[in-house]
C-alpha cells in the first residue's frame, strides 16, 4: 500500500501518516497482522526524521491500531478492526466535535452532515486503490 | 600494453560520461530535480544532446593527443603511466566542468521560471517495499572473507621460507614491479587490503537495505518495480566484485607464498579476466538496468493526478552531487548524476565509514 505525504501541508506529517494508515485499515488494504516498515526504514523512505515516524507509531499504538514488538518490528494490531469500546466512542466523539461545530457554523443541517458522512463511508468502502 | 590499457580506460570514462544522461531518470537532469511538467522541455533535450557532443569531441581530442604523444616520443612505461594518469584526470575534470556549467544553468531556469510553484509536492512510501526487496544476504559477503584470512595465516606460517623481498605491486604485463622488505606486515598486506575491500562491499550491501526508496508520485507502481530491480542488481554487482577481488587477490597472495606456481601468463590472464568481468558487469548494470532501473521497461496502469509532483529535494543536493540531509537515516542514497550510489554526508555513519576507509589506506601506505 502506498502512502503519500505532503511536506508543505498544514496537517503535521505524523498526523498524515496516522490518518493514511488508519484509512488503509478501514479500506482493507491493511489487515491485522500485516507488518509495517521499521521506524528507521520508514523515515529513510520519507527522507525525514525518525522522530516523526516514532510519533506516528506511538499515536497508533496508543489507539491500539498497531503493535510495536521489540526486534520483531511493527504490525497491525489484532484488535485493529474491533467493536468500539466506550472509551473509543468517547474519543471519537471528542475528535468529531470541532468538525461538527465547524459544519454548524457553515449552516449545515443535520441531514447534510449525515449525507457527508455517508459519502465518506461509500468512498472508503470502494476499494478502488 | 600499458598504453593500450590507458587508452581503453580513457575511452571507457569518456563514453560512459558522455552518454550518462541516457541512463538516468528523466526527472533528474544534471543533478537538478525536474518536475513532470518540464521533463520534455526542448531546452533540456537540447542541453543533454549538446553535453554528449561536446564531451565526446573534447574526450576524443584528449585521446588523440595521448596517442600522438605516444607515437611521436615513444616514451618509457613510467612516463606513459604518468601522462596516462594526467589524461584521465583531464577527462574527468573536463566532464565535471561541463556538468557544473549545465547544472548551474538548469538550476537558474528552474528558479527564475518557478517550475515547481503552484503544484503540490508529495513523497510516496510503499509500506511493503522492504518485504519485497530481494538483496543478497550479508553472508554472501562474509563467507569470501575466509579466503584472505586463511591465506594471511598460511602466509605467516610460511614466513621463514619466503624471500627477502615481497612483491606489493604488479605491472599490467603481470610481472611484479614493486617490492617491500619482508616483514610480518608486508607478507599480510595483500590479505589485509582484500579484507578492507570486502568489508566495504559488505557495508554497501547492508546500507542498501536501509536506504530510502524513491517512488515517483505519477508512476508509483512502475518506479517501485524499477527500484526493486535496481537494488537487486546493485547487490549482485557488489557480489560479482567481491568474488572477483577475492579470486585475484587470493591468486596474487598465493604467488607470494609459492612463487613456483607463478607465471606472468597466468597473472595476466587473471588480471584481464578480472577487468573483463568488472567492466562487463558495470556495462550490463548501466545499459540494461540504468540508474534507479530506468532502463527496465515495465507497463503499468497509473492514475494521473493533476497538479501533483514529486517532492523537490534539491536543497539537500549540493551541486547535485553531494547529498547532505541530517534527518534522513539512509547512509547510502541513489546518485542523481551517475550510475550507482553515494553517501549521505549528513549522517554520522558516512563520516565514520569514510574515516575508517581512508585511515586504513593511509596506514597501509605509511607502514609499507
């Protein structure tokens, strides 16, 4: 699976890495047990600092999307695809809040927001890439 | 014989340098990153063909001068070696000068006309690249080290029977022409040098495993396949060099220990065989594989993304030749102008490696 990073984007690089790996998982391009490159290899491929990759991996590890095993490498967590726990649900709610707030400022109705979410879901489920 | 070898080497340098742009990525011209939108700029195409013509003309002039000097003055072998070296340096300086001129002109065009502005720069990583990378395992480079180690120890056990003068240099005709006083060091200098060389090649092979992939955003699948092939062939080339060096040096060390097996004919055959194998593999690597595998044709269906180009890394490439990037953990990176690899001077490992290499060479030169 390919990952594409924009160095000049306003989204921090580590977050771009995180988002694309999660998206890969949602699309099914990545599956639990699949291995990811080591921090060093990933940073070399990006030509960027190892801290950036480390930050992304720790973030993903905290959310239980990947498992970092000393010496064996980095793999997609067995629980990468799971039923949302109460904590997961809470976190998502927190993270969605500013986006929904922005949508309300833009005078979008509940129906429109629902439609937007639906569009994104269809897009992710089309495994075109 | 000396003269012919020099002329062949000169010809080799000039032809490779002159046609180099044909074996490089279209997106890196004279060490400058060219976005897809400008790859077919007619000025660039013209610049490349002019470079080839000028370099061939200048190079041929150097060779003709060299041949003329040989025919007119019929110099001694020593003088041929000296002037041959001068001619080689001249050819290299000439091509570097021509390169630098083009590099600067091209960078200026790119800067003043803002070739990359308004486009999104993207870096691409394939998460499975390392899994698909098929380099030779390091053991292929470690096992040949047993040869110089064994021969070194064997040489030392035969120390008493060896002559007082130990050959340390051989002429192109296969006859030893440089000698050193017999000592523990001069007897083992050849195996030691072989070990240094083998160590270097082993280092290259393992550094290549860690080197960052350079996948192009508009040709992701194709450039990935080409990269994988390029790296596999690079690893094989290193292996061919390791084996050839081991055999040649091993043979020479045997002739020191047991001079009776030595005949200049066999030495000559070994040297010429060595040259043919090395030059042949390099030629194959250049012409068939090309830099980053650009000569390998692969057909894929790529989705064209409008307004997206590869990330511009020019700031890390001094004159397009020297790579300095403190953040990049790669020690070895693919060259921009040339076939093969170069070190990342922003990495501590490169300095340690270069220090060790030159330190050992200097040590051997001083002690002998």
